[in-house]
């Protein structure tokens, strides 16, 4: 699991990173919202820990972008007793909050709860454009047309659909779908992308997989 921590306080950043790393999480550190958004061009975290009070774009604004544009769950770090911050955070899409100063154990517990909640959602249904992807039946459908895809093709499509309009790096895709130890070459991914494009056309889907040369792929909804 990959977690991005966004805080302009270097001491908090270091404290949170140390405890997350000890728990086995892969950690990305950003000193402000702008730096965090730049990282999202190349990284795909599973969760974000965001401080509310930051110079420039604050944590509330960043939360809205992360939750609504990227589908990344957010846990906010708020000042003690700032009820207004908590309210704004939930309205912006945050999943939970922890009040500073906090016990690292509480932070880790709340992070685990959010990730478990999203893991359950991960097993359900994704809707992108007119395309419905069921992780329970491995069926992909548009209206009355339905296909049951080979497992790797299905996993690849579900991964791309989980972050629509977001470029996913080839290396990240290979790691997520085929694992760290896979020794195949680029041809494997190219072949699966080609087959998926053919299947999406066959289904009459109004989404397509676009290539960003030298970087990776993204699933886009085509508006008529």
C-alpha cells in the first residue's frame, strides 16, 4: 500500500513517515499541496494524509481534488478543537480526521480502517461512461452486451477504470497486475492493451484507452 503524506511541518512529516514505514507502507512525502499534485503525475497512492493548515492551497482544497478528481481517500490532520475544519473536511470528501497532537497508534488505526473500507469497495462495481465492470462476476457490460474477460485483461481494465482520466505508468501497471517478480517484457502489456481496445469496441463502450508515449495509459470517456 502506498500513502502520500502532505504537511509543511517537517517534524510531523518525519514522524508520520517513520511510523507508516515501520508498518510496511510505502510512503511519499510532500511539503505542500502543489508538490503533492506534481507527484500524482507519476505516482498512484492508495491513501493521503493531509494537514489542513498549509501555505498556498490548504488541506481542504487539496482534499476536494484528491477525493473527487483522483478517487483517493483522505485522512485530515486538524488543529485541536477546530470543529469548522472537520466540517469543511468532510464536505470536501475526507474519510476521517486526527487531531494534533496525536498518538501514532491512533493514526495507524484510522488509516487501517479507511483502507479496509476501500478494499471492500474495490471488490464491487465500477461504472465509467456506459461501461459497467463487476469485480464479483468478472463481467464487463454496456447495456445488454456482456463479456466475461480473461483474468489479466479484466484486472488491467479494472485498474485503469479505477482512476479514469488519470495516466498510469507502465511500470506501475506491470507491478500491480503481474507483480514485482514478473520477468516478461513490454510486449505482454502491449498485447493486453490491444485486446482490451478490441473488446471495448466490440461492446460499443464510449470509453477508450489512450497512450501517453513513453509514460503509460489512461481510460477516457468519449463525449459525443
